């Protein structure tokens, strides 16, 4: 599992003073990037060295409680299931102070050939690290 702390800035909120719904998707995107980075994989190097990119294929999201300006949040990211050419991530965003889950998502990410944008196998070194966790 990977953890990422995020502070809510004014620019993240809507006119009601709560985090705008689309920004939760940005927060979990950062969480998945940091998950790969924590395992030693930089996405720009994956493109350059292995010709692989990861793209969101689908997601299911539930907005449970609002986050507000200046809150400290933690994005929890883990792989729920790995397949030949895709990963299913389980992610949640928690309020650090209240220790409550604010948002949950299940995200399916596909591995594509960076040139052709066609599905391809996830690089074996990534799968080995994920499956070895």
C-alpha cells in the first residue's frame, strides 16, 4: 500500500467551500503515480525505456463526506487485482484529523503501447513487484 498526504488548497474548493468533486480524481491520480514511484518506477521512464503507459479504463467512485479548505488528507492506494494488461486499484481518501473515509474508488488501469495506444502486457518487473507485495 502507498500513502500520500495532501493539503486542500482554496483552489481545490467550489463555491460551497468544499473540495470540488473532480479534484478527488486528481488526488487519486497522484496516489497511483506515487504508488509506482514508491516501487521504483517513474512513468516517464516507463514510456522512454519500455514503451508502456498506463491509462484509466474505468472507475467507480463514492463520495462519502466532504473535505474542506486547509484539511489534511491521506490518499491510500493499493492494487486489488493484477492482470496481464491491467491493474485494478482500490483507493480511498481519508481526513487525517478525523480519521474518516471521505472518498472511495475502484480504478481499472490498462497498460498500453506508448506509440500505438493498443493494449500490451504490463512490464514483467512491475508485475513481479506488485505480486510480491
